C-alpha cells in the first residue's frame, strides 16, 4: 500500500549536524509539486504546491538509482524513534538523520533562508506507487520551479 506519486520529483538538501559525532552532513528529503493520492482515488488532486515525502518505506529502483548518484548516504535504516524502517540520510559515523528532524530543518530553511536550500530535480516524468507519508505547508513552490 502506498500513494501514487507523480513527477516531477525533487531532492531538497541542506546541512545538518549529526547528533552522535557533531559532524555536518548534507541531508535530503524528496518532494513533488503534485499531491500524492491513494490508488483508488483518481479524483483531481492539488498541484503546484510543495509536497514533502517522508517515512518512505520502499522506492522503485529507477528513482533510488537517481538518488544514489547524487546522495550516496541515503538508504533504508531502522528508526528507533519511529519504530519503523524507512529511507534516511546516514552519517559516516553511522548516525541516522530521522525524517522528523530533517523535515523540521528543511522546513526551517525553506521559510527562513530559502536561498541556502539546494533543490535538484531528479526526474521530470513518471508515476510510482510509493509507501510513504507526505506533508505540505505554505512553502514557496518557486523554489522547486527554479529547478525545472
């Protein structure tokens, strides 16, 4: 079970310190401009907003390969806080950057210092079933549109 996620897919990246070793690393979340929808819900969805994907349980091989090309320390790990396995940034020391903390950091960067957010478009076309959660807020979609 998952959501239907439609391209374009973006990587949102910023720096965050590791809670274990205090080393700064680039952390990543995925985002889209189209609201993810349930498989059986083919009604109109919101588009043109920033939808952040989090707690991603599995990824299609083609998307994961694109992510690894740009961010090799993104992999599936177990989160003690969430009590689940999902894709996250992992520090060289083995520390995990959980989605809750990364989402907060990226949201803060988007709202307070958007020029420092690194936005890269992964893919412009496609549609995938991805088991995940998503969130959206009053983010400026122009940040993603510049990467198109």
